C-alpha cells in the first residue's frame, strides 16, 4: 500500500447527495420480496373479512396494514431522503478526509472517523463507494474524489478483498 497519502474535499449535504446515497447504497430487493408482507397482510385481512365471523375491526386492520406496508415500500426512497433533509446536518458543509489512517468526515454537526482497521469492505458502485464497517455503512460520492483518491480507494478495496480471501 502507498504511504503518506492524504486527500481532503468539501461538499454540501443536499437533496442530490442524499438521493445518490440512497440509490447507490440501499439493498435492492425484487418486487416479490419487497411487497411480500404487504400482499400477505392484505390477502389475510380480506380472507378474514369475507370468510370468517371474526371481529371485522381486526380483519380490516390487517387489510389496511397491508396497504400501509405497500405504501411504505413504494415511497421508501422519498421518505428516506425527506428524513435526511429534515435532519439538522442537512445543508451543512462537510469536509471529507482520506488518509493512511482513516476516512473522516467533519462538519458542525458531524465528526465521524472510520479507521481502516474497522472497514470490512469497500464496494465500488456506479457513482461512488459504499464503506462497510463494524458500525454499519457509509457512502462517498465519486464526484467528491480526484483521480488519486479514487485510485487509493481502489487499492484499499483490493487489499481488503485479499484479506477476506485469506481468512
């Protein structure tokens, strides 16, 4: 690995960034996986309403729960982006620093440092990098990186991938 590498960039946490973040890092599910619970609750509730003498309130509740679940799947992305835009960190300027020790992001509201030892995997996407680490996932847009930083992340990804094969 190269040593003494350091890169710093600044960006704004805006709607465009949050939308890209969701699109690049969210788990992709098939239609049937995403809507399975919604379909189950709706059909189960409808069967209870039509074919059993059970309390209609319970049956209608399950049927309505299925509809609400379907809406939550359909509006998952806009709901997530809206929640991020309502956070106090929204529209703040973030300083991203990548060096041989860690990846850090700092702003008035955020002071996050992810050590390279805590990173399990770096996944390159169409528009950036998903960082899988012990505390969860983070996303870095490639539009905030220069050629040297992108190459450094590529080297780190290969190194981490080789380490996983050894284990």
